C-alpha cells in the first residue's frame, strides 16, 4: 500500500506560470538534476544549507560537533493549463508574494471539507491586525469556533474531507497554499492537481460556510490598479490609516528582530513599525514619491531569530493594512490585508449603517484645540458638562486583576450615570479598544459590587455633591466621544469599516445589558507643530543586541 505523503501546493497566477517569473530575483536556489525526462516536465529548484553550529554550542562551550542542516525544494507542475508550485521545507518564501492566488488553499478547503468536521481555524481581525488560532480536541461544527464573518477574515482552516473527495486526499488545510496528504504516486500528480483545480473552481463554500464570504477578494485588474494608486498616495503622505504588521502568526516566545531591505543595510528593530520603515528609508535618502506599489512589492520586511536565521521575509506591500474607498463608489469599502484587497458590498454596508447611524448624535461638544487626549478631557470636556468629573486613568477592577478604567468623564442626568469614553482619531485598532472599554467597564459595574464601591469612592473624592443614584440603582448610559478630522456629518461613514462593525457589536452587547449607547463625533482643529528632524539611528552593537529584552 502506498504511503500517504504531505504536499504544500500553490496555484500560480497565469502571468507567473514559469519558475523565472514566479521566483524572486535573488532566490539563490539551484536547478535540480533529474533521472530521465522528469526534470524537463517538472522544473525543480533546490534550497540547501550546510550544517552550521547553533549559537548555544559555543555559548556553553560544547566541544562535541553539533550541526544544523537544511534542505528544501520547489517543484513546478503544469495541469489544467495552470502551473502549480509544490514546496518542501521552508522554501515558500522564495516565491514572489504576487505570484500566486491568495485564496487558492482556503477556497479549495472550504469546498472540500465537511463544515461539521472542522479541527482548527486561523482568523485575522483587520481592525486590530489580531490573529487568532482556535483548536478543538475533536472535529466540530464551524459554529463552535466562534468565527465572526462580519468582523474577521478566515485565513486558514483544517477539516475532514467530504466523502466525494476522499479518493483525492485524506485531509486538507487551506490558507494561501493548500496542504493535503495523498497516497497518489508521482505519475498521478498531474491528474490529482487537475481534480484539485476543479474543487477550487466550485462555489460549494457559499452555502457550506456562508459567514466566510462576507468579505470577498477583489479580482478585477482595473479595480486593483485603482486601489493600488490609493495605497501609493497614502504611503507617500504617511496617512494615519496605514499600519505595518508581520503578515503571519508569530511565536512571541521566541526572540526575534525585524529589519528592512530594498534601499540598503538596515539596523535591527524589536517589532514591525511603519515609523521604523520610514526611518529606514530616510536613512538611505529615499524620497517617498518613489514608493509605488511595485516598489512596495520590492522592499522587504525581514524577521530573524537570535541565531541570525531568517524566520520570515515579506514584501512591505503584503505587510501593510489599509482601508479606502474608490471615487464614485463611496458605498463600497475596500480593505488591504496580507497583500489582498477585499471588498465589502454596498448592501452589507447599507444594512450596517441603518443599524448604527441612529446611535450618532450631535452633542455640540467643544472642538478639539489641545494636544493630548488627557488635556481635551480635563480642559475642554469637563468644563463643557457642568457637574461632570474626570476619571481618566482611574481603576475600578478588584484587587489583583488587570486595570479597568470606568470611563474618561462621568456625569449624572435624570438619575442615570453617564459613562463617557473618549478617543482622539479614528485609527481602527484604537476605536476597537474604545468600544471594548465601554462594554468591559459596564460588565464589571453590573456584575461586581466591589467595582461599584470603587467607582462610588472615586466620584465622591472628586465631587461630594455628585448624584450617585444612577450608580446605586444600576442605571447607566454609555457614550463614545470620537475626535476626528473627517466630516462629522458622515455619522458612521466617518469611521473605518471594521470600526463600524466593532461599534455594532459593542452596541448589541450594551443593549443586552439594558444600557443605551450613544456616539458623538467632534471636529478636530488641532494642528501639531512640525516635527524636528531626528538624527540617523545608531547601529545596534552586539552588546546591545545581547541585552535587548524580548518583544
């Protein structure tokens, strides 16, 4: 009986159907020799690294020889008039990021697996760039994985295969690539890939996993070109709507550092940061006007271990998180994450706006004219509301638990305690944190008497005449004050897409707690003074690297 073997399969785009086009220019791989005609049909490229001593051998003075070697390969196979790249070992990073279909593995898996036989999922929350892996001890229905298709993108899924596909492979894991185990012999691989390609083209996933398709990848080349132009403008102007992140799950228990390439030598940084990337470019006198989509594909974000071994190598383009709309299509939203543009349809956005726009009210609040959020709370917001108290940075959590701030400003109206949470700017991750603050503090106040006692003491310490009947009777109202340079008349449209989704989730939670929610947008008139040009960062010394804390 043939032995089951594991394959990692990428589907190359039609414009990248040869090794020369699909591999990075500096791939460093060697062309393999084959017996017979196999190599002519299936070009193969090898990666190998001679055994080298690990850092801990010298560190502990070990005299016994210890070597770490590496070997891998990429095999290019043509089937159904498409080219597939089969990768072995850690060789996938030698493929160009733009060379393969990003949805191939996931879509094929969604079409092939039983939705009631799921083993694990990987999700990405675009609002916060949070990645979550969920595993269950037994195969279960997708509903048990608590996947929210409205606010998260399903990046990977593993499950048992439907009966009609078990002759092809025994299990599948899908992300950008497809990982399958199969007992097919070498000569059967083209036929296997043909059948896999047929599975990829099906739309079974639309009914089997309806929550996984709320956010769909953009495929139209003209539309993609327009979106890339919007991205270029944002990068060149250092838009606040941009975020740079490592586009994969990272094991933070391992010590690692980040560097950049494309313009010259880079110093090492403790984490991925757009500011550090800009600093790197400035160090090498790179004008931001040259940062086209092509240049962003060229420049790299590299992750290395404390051994100096490369753990990840990604284009800046793939590492950016960005949201925008297209001119003339303001009813649709587009989101860039891990190198793929996603579109949210107008009908979904219309339904979202219909639910959360009624939360927005004109509170006639003072325009922001000060620098810090704490200054706005103390010097502008508290004086605006007579009888309000400042609670910024205070804590109501029980002893020994993490700090929970009740709100930034509190006031009493009609025997109701109003808890106001404030945020400057509309960065998606900040707003997600803001909305969570509102639900977290209220949940604590409803459920923990000690939290109510602490809030009582905090308010009395600031104003002994404050009406605390709302606190004692547990009648609350939660307000969110968001300061923005966007048009406040847009209501929910002034917020990033995934922040709107986070707001809806928070509002539903507050409703379930019998609490009214309200959102007020405030015009931002503050202009920051010009930043002083910083000196070029000093190169990190070996001693500094050795004593740097883990991120």
